[in-house]
């Protein structure tokens, strides 16, 4: 998950040290040595993340962070402030100014890289949701909606003494969230969203929490990490905000927690104001993500989806493919376009009837959707033909994905009912690559034509095979 990172520090040795660590992890690094240069470079380069030193010669880091948040061109870029380990005021000031997090000097390299991965992953997810939302609004199916931040439901999960101290500290600051102390055994008791039991009180909370604050150890070492992993694996809490409260010396726990999906970390002695600032910021981000996710799901379900397979339909697919192409030009990353066709599908309809044929279409569509990434586009564009578009994908990744889909359809027959024997079908697939050079293969129309030509090549080679357009391969 490569990305561009802007390092802002007036001390050259600090910039060099960070650059070595980040380039070693395959990130592209740009640098600035003052606040004004940082603001200018951020607008020009549009980095994916900014590492900003709190003390700069011309303006402090908080002022830079506030200016970045006010500028429409840079307000979405996550900022991590670097501060002295003993400077508590700088840490709180960084969070108040809108920084996603702070890192204390000297850095722990593994924690630094884990935090970078976590923030870039979250930004990539939000950008993908926003891109899908923009597609639907461009087609006239939705208007932009403001984000209203209602009080969040917060579950505090620690040992009894910690949880009570957290709640008392938040209460003393006059927060507006609905805070509940939740026993560890009740933290996994919420049902899936939309089920009748969702409104039934579980433990001390009647609704699934928006945010969990979890102690890293709970009753046993690393037990909080196990709880985090469980919460991320369950539909009811998969998209909840999670803040892990760790010991000061728990660097390994911090890395694992971030890679397991924690949104935020607190380490060391409890600070009520810091916890409140982190909850406030996470509540805003979660409401924004929920609103984007819900708007995409609800608006597109009827207007933009194929009614038989529930995949995206032709109209949405072609419009979103253009947006993936634009993203490729901006990022410099290639992307793949696949045309997939069920071989000899007419024989299925002629032998078993169209109702069974529809079941076969739905079964194949489900396999395609379940075996692609969330950021990939999977659509039915007519009859027995499907389209898959994979952003940020090179030719070898596309080849492996296409072969995986072909094998999944070939190896497992479709079970259409007790009176129908297992139905074996296969896929022919044609692939083209976009974003590799200027010309026809940078435009969606040209890529679709190339993928279609490759699909015909697969048919001519005997079907049940993958072909790449020669100009792409």
C-alpha cells in the first residue's frame, strides 16, 4: 500500500532519518523545512499523509495543521504531529488542531510504520467510498448531504477500576457522548445490524456502540487485542471506532493493534482530555464514513444494481470505470479491466430452462463478488457477460486474479435444486491493462474494446481460458 508522505521538520537529520525509514518501506517521500513550505508543497503534491514537527522556525505545527484543515485542497490529508516525549501540552495542542495523532521522539520504527499503514488504509477506504458516492451523484441519483455529528455511543471496556476512572474523567469535562461501562463478556453480545434484537438492552447499553475504548490487557496480557480482533470480524461491530488504551512500554501491542484495525491508540498514564479529543475526532470520522457507506448502499441498490444478481449494472459500471481511469492518471498506478463470459450458457437455458439459468447466473455472480477486493468493481453488463475492474493493480496481479476466478467457476458446479444434477459451467476471460502509457489504453472505451477482443481470443482458443490483449501484455 504505497503512498506519498510529506515530512515537515527544520532539522535536516530528522528528515533524513524519517526518509530512510519510510523509503525503506516503499513510500514516496517529499520534504519541507518550514510551515510555509509545507502548506505550499501540500497543495502542489497532495500527499497521502503529513508527518509534521511541532516546533518549526516560522510557525508552530498546530498553526500549520489548522491551516491545512481550513484549505479545501488539503483538509482531507491526515496529519501526524511529532512532539517531544515530555511535552504533554504539545500533544494536546496537536489533537485540538486537528492532527490525527502524535508521535513522541525518539520514534519506535515499527510503531511509526504501523501508524502510517493504519492511516493510509483508512484514507484509502474513505476515498473509495467517496468516489463511489461521487459516481452516483454525477449520474443524478443523489445530492451531497452534510455530516451531522450526533452524540456517539461509547463503550468503555477495561478492568472495573479503569473503566470507572475513564467515565469519571470524561464526565468531569462535560462531554456530550453517551458513555457506558461495558463488561468484557458483554462487548461481543450485540446482534447484527437490522435484527429485531438490536433494540434490546445488552449489558448496560441498548444500542450497538459507535466507539469502543479497550484496555490492551484487560484481565490477562493481550486479551484486549483478542477482543479487538473479534469486534473487527463481526458484522455488528465491524465498522465501529476502536481506541486501544495501552501501557507506555507496549510498543509491540501498539503495532499489532493498528494492524488488527484499531483506529486510534492511547499510551501511558490516562489523560481525560486526550481521550475526549480522540473520541470527538473519531466520532466525526465514523459518522462521515457511515453516511458515505449508507448513501452508496441505499441509493445504488435500486437505481444502479442489476435486479437479478445484485451486482452493479452496465450504466454504473461504465461511469465508475471512467472514475477509476481518472484515479489512475492522478496516482500513476495501473489498473485492470476484465470481460468475463459464461461459456455455452445458451445450452444451460435450452436444457434446464431460464429459471435454472438465472440461478446459474446468480451463483457465478456471487463467486465473482466474494472473491474480489472491496475496492474492485464487479458488474453484470448484459446476458451472461460480466465486467471486473481492479484499481491499483499491475499485470501480474491481474493475471493471478483472472486465473483464480476462472478456476473457482470451473471447479465447483452450481447446485440448482434437488431435481437438477450439478451444473458445470466455465468462464472465458479477456483482460486489458490501463494506466501504463498514453494512448488508447488510458481511456475506458479503448480498454473495454481491448478486453472484449481478448475475450474473443479466449473463446477462439477453446473457452475456459484467460487472454490478455497483446498491447497490454
